[in-house]
C-alpha cells in the first residue's frame, strides 16, 4: 500500500465525490488559488463527473438524445484545469486523526493512502433498496448515476417484454413512469402511500393520480412490496405485494434516497436525525475546522420550520460546492438554508411545491389555515387556456406564508418560484396580494393564480 503525503510547501485539498457539490467546490477553489498554492485531488467511484442526475429520466425517455448531453464537464476538462480527478477510485476510509483517506482502484483493487490539509465530503445519496427477496435480480434498476441510467437502457434493449413496474411514486418514480411510457411500455406504479407524490398533501397528490391514470399508467396505491419473483435465468418476472402480483419485464426503483454517509459515520463525524452530515453556515462539518461537506450527503436548515432536513437536489449541491470552494480558497461564503422548493412533471402535467405541507406544519406545532383555488394558466378567453390548482398554507393569526403546492398544465410549475421568494422573505399572505407580477393574456389572468390564492388565504386568516 503506497502512502501519498502532502508537502512541497503547498496545501492539498482532497475531495470525495466527483459530481455537483464536489467538483463545484474543487472548481471554485481552483479559481481562487492556483496550483502553486493549492493542490486538488478528487476521487470519484464512477466513470463520469459533473453530470445532471436529474436529467436521467429524460435521457431514458428519449427527450435528451444522448448520455453525454447530461455531462457539464468531463474528467479530462477538470484535469486540464489543474484538478487531479481520479475516476474509478473509491474512498473506503477517512482517518481524521492522521488527516488522510484510503482509496481503492475499482478495477485493480489496489489501495493507497492520500494525505489532506483540507477535506471535502460530497458522497451524495444512495437509492433506497429494500432487503426483499429478488431485489438483486437482473432487470431491477435504481437510477441514481449515469452508470445506472446506462445499465437500465442496456436492460431495456435486452428484453423483448414490454411490461414495466415502477416501485415508488416520488419524483423519480413519477418521472421514470413517464419515461417508460414514452418508450412504449405498459407501466404499473406500485406505491405504499395513499396517493403519488408524498411531497404533496394527499388532496393535491390525487390530481397527479388522476392525470397518470388518464395517460394509461396503472396506479396501485396503499401497496407494500413484499418481494420480487424471477425466471429460471434469474431475471425479474413480477413484483409481489400482500394482495397481488404484477408481471414485470423490468423494474425501476423510485422509493427515494438516503444520505451516503457510511464513510463519515465510521470516521466519527456528526450526523443528524435523517442520517446526513451536520455542517455550519459555511458548510464546514461541525467540530472539524478543515473538513467540509455538501450535496446530497448533508442536512440543511429549513427556513420555514427552523429544523434540519435532508433534500437531495442538484440546485442545492451546486450552491454548497460554491460556498465550500470559496471558503477553502480563502474567500468567505455561507449557505443559509432552503424553503423546500421542487418541481416535476408527468407528460404535460406540471407539479410544484415549496414550504411546508399540512403534516409538516402540524409536526412542528404550527396552527394554520389552508385554501385551494382553481384558475387558468392564461386569460380564460385566450386559446388553449388550461386549469391549474393552487393550494396555499398560511399561519393562523399572523398570516405568514407556510407553503404552496401547484398542479396544472403549461406554466404552472414555475409559478412556485413566486411563493419560494415570499417564503424566504417571510412574507404574509396579505403582503403577497400586493406583489407586482407580470401580466399579459397569453401568460396569466389579470389576477395570477398565486395571487388569487393569497387573497383567499388572507381573508381566511382575517376571519380566524
């Protein structure tokens, strides 16, 4: 086992993870410090770097024509910028006391230690894969990395059957259901919850359910998967629940993700209630001056509830990386927190949320009022005006906005950004009614649907 030690009068930054947070941190640090002052070594277990995992369902579905379109910067491009990015290399241990990491070459198995002066942990998240019979069968796929996406496409090419089962109905599950539908598969979604999209309240999730059913997707709610059956050749043949069996030529897991923090936990670094690393505002791991963490492996502050939560999104990961790189490079930056904004779609139905759901508000002890309004994405008389539903949650008595959910057709999802800004600014629904939003008949009714909901919520708060 070789030992690679820091030295030569310059600092060494070691980065674990070659995607959004890790390589954003490395790139920002490189902009601020040249190679003569800071050596940067990054380890990535896979073959790719700086890619959009969020784009994988659209690549699988054919909207994105090729894999490389999802890659923002290749390993070769990072190396040309003075970052020693070592792909196909997995970090297996962090030695905090001796300030070094142990890495293993995925192909050869050779191991070596690399010393660090500063360390960035950006190990991401791992798909939830229940320990059930048949879960490791051929034809069962998660879709967390580009390698996962390629494996799924290869699997689809090898099978003659056209029956797909998606387990889970969160963002990935819904998006993969659409992708498989576009590829001509008969799609069944098996969901343990009462409605798809548990990030929405059930009444809004019901709208997604109805739309998916209308597209020809079979939705099975309140169903717990107990195992998978296989053919004699070991390939998956069906998904089994307590009450039924669903034939499958391919199975996609969309159950969700958890922070990939086993390395950090073994090193004694602090984890939160959701299993993610805990950091300060500068993204420095709490209690460790020269270790930072960002991306899907950390927990972040929810600015609405005031509690820590785990949210796996590329937008946050890139911001974390920028903050970390600035601090490592001698500048100063902070990441104050999130309000929980996310958007998705299934075919032409757009789905958006920000802030708290009703159960979130109840869990943190907030008393609230809710309103739901139906409006259109453009003036009602404008051709092809389509319905959208907006649900708004406001704190009782104070009227502070707590959350917004939107389900509708074209132009619906990005309206949630108005609510995200209002949440960040801690606006009341009364204050929102005076927002000067853009208007023209092709884009909005005279009263934008978000403002209609705010007016109704403000009246309900006054009444309470």
